[in-house]
């Protein structure tokens, strides 16, 4: 099946063809018709499956047939969790709308707000934004939503992980109720479903990958190594294998800076990208990495889902992430759009807990390879993956009540109610107390001798 059969107009099909695409991905096959028909959508898909085009193409198709946008108004809003992802989505919108009379822009923090306010004055058909900066602009009356037709939440699970839930709720409160809503996420967790209750109405659910699965196009490998030798091992792997474009993930910002300095000292062009870097520095580093000016981009997890580099061959986990799900998103930067990729993790003995969690989540044991000269002194224990489903606890058996006891009766009155029991001769017997004891009889008082 081709894009021609999905109901897209000629200007959009021309832009798609100019990008070299002729066959839609599974997520695009399901999402594009659903969006064009006006349904709310909940879609789960791995990174690198083409989900951005899955909502961008039908969104542009719908907007191309609507009224002109008014000053400071927005017709479609796309919310993303990170600046890098916002910029990437905005690039896709601009690329696919190049032959349409539509205006789009992107707003995020870390840069001056005045230029963004100037672009919004004329109104935009598509606004890509991060939640914090969008609220700033709204509070200054720079953006209004009276004309809003479509809302898209991209990487919704990441937004929740980063603590944007309160900002999202504030934004939802000021949007028109009569709108089309699209929610895209890597997983459908319980938190995502709770968010969806206040966002989408009778949605079409789309899921094209198993939950937390890693792409089959990515070759994964674990290299056991002592923590103090990680930087030296990475340097050797880069030089011996002649790696020219590698995305390296560290756990901390300081670790990213330290590793970048080490690589530069060894004659390897590298740059760091993380939350402490200014937006201009982050944009410059990403541009130089894409152009090949620098070979190694060292990043924290803030970049795990916001980067889209064509044909990225290698991803290296210098440190394993604390959250197992982040491993899936990290290595999802390679092996995209049908290409193959390689994910190498440098793992020390202290990271066994994180490795076990990753293997349990992805339900696979990752192959290990000890590099000559880097056999760890502190051996990394073998991991044993338990794929058995968790045992269900047997319900506790309730104690059976005594046969003679019934609800509403006292135990000593079970068979006779309140009547005294009688002997075989019909004479009343001495009534036993509860518990089987006979009542005490009072002894007769002795007569006084005075009488």
C-alpha cells in the first residue's frame, strides 16, 4: 500500500515523495485514516516507527481545508516534553507543509520569548510547544485558542515522567471542549490511561509494538568492564572500529562533561548535551553532530527521545539508566525507519541491578562480550532471566462456623431458642451457662441460734 491510497492531497504527497518515502509504516497506515475521519486517537508505538508523520500528515490535510487563522490564534497545537523533540517535530511540520499555504512555528524555553511572541501575532496554523513556555505565552495573551481544532500530545508518557502533568491540566482547562485530540505514547501505562480519560473521547486505540519491546533492527551487546576503565574502553572501541557518529548516554550532567573532556584529550571530537547547557549550545552541538563535524555526542536522558538523526549507526550506554524503560528509548535512537543499528552497554558490577531490570523488562538476556585487556577485576555476575509469570497468591480459606451456630443466635441458645431444656421425664434441667458451666447454687444461710 502507498501513501496515495490514504486520502492525502497532492501537495502533501509531493512533499512526502521529496523526502524519499513511498510506503507508509504500520503506525501511519492505521493513524492517518483515523485522524482524517475525525476520531480521537490513542496510539502506542516505538520511537523510530514514523509516528510523527502519522499525526503530522493528516493534521496538515485537515487544516488545508479550513478557514484562515486569525491574529494570535492557533488551529492545531502539538505539545512535546523536550526542546529537542519540539524542534524536530516543527521541522517535520515545515517539511510536509512546504507546498501548502499554512503557517507554523515552535516555542520552547531557554531562548528569548519576544521573537516567539512576534511570530504568534499573525496567528499560526500549527504551533509546536513545550508546556512551560506555552503557559508563559498564554499568560501574556500572546497566544489564544478560540480557533483550536486539534490537540496532539506527543511522547505523553515522557511528559508524565518529567512532571508536566500539572502544566498539561492547566493547558487542557483553557482549550475548547469541541476539539479533536490525539495522544501518542511509547506505552499505555495506567498513568497514561488516567490522563486519557480527561483528554480523548471514544478514542481509536492503535498499538503496533509490544509494550517495552526493543527494535529487532538493533544489535544489542553488553561489555563487562570496571567502572574506572569505562572511558578507556569507549576510546578504544571508537578508534578500533572507526566509529564516526556515536550517541553516548551518561547518567549525570557532570559525567557527560567529564567524558567529553576525556574524549577531546584523546583527539576525538565530542560535545555534550544536557539540561545545564544553554539552548543555543544544545542546538549547535546537535547540528555539528548531524553534519559530521563532531564524531561523538554525549547526552543525558533529556535527549533520549528528542533526537532524530538519519541512519545513526551506534548508541553507547556509558552508564545504564536508573529506569529500565529509558534503556528502550535510548537505543531507539538507532535502527530507525528500517535501518540497522548497534547498541553497546558498558556495564560494571555495581550496575547488575539495572541490567537485570532491563532484561526483565525487555524479556531477553543481552549477549555479553569481554573486550581483551578490559576483563573486569570485579566480575559482572551472570544474569538469570525468569520469564515465568508471577504466581498468584491463593486466597485464604475462611474458617467454617460451628454447625450449631447461626446468624442472629447466641451459641448457648442454638437448638432451643430461649426455652429451658427439659429432661426425658419432662422436668426442667439445670440450665448451663455459656461455655458449658453449671450455675453456682447459693448455700442456705444457717439459722441463727437466737431463734
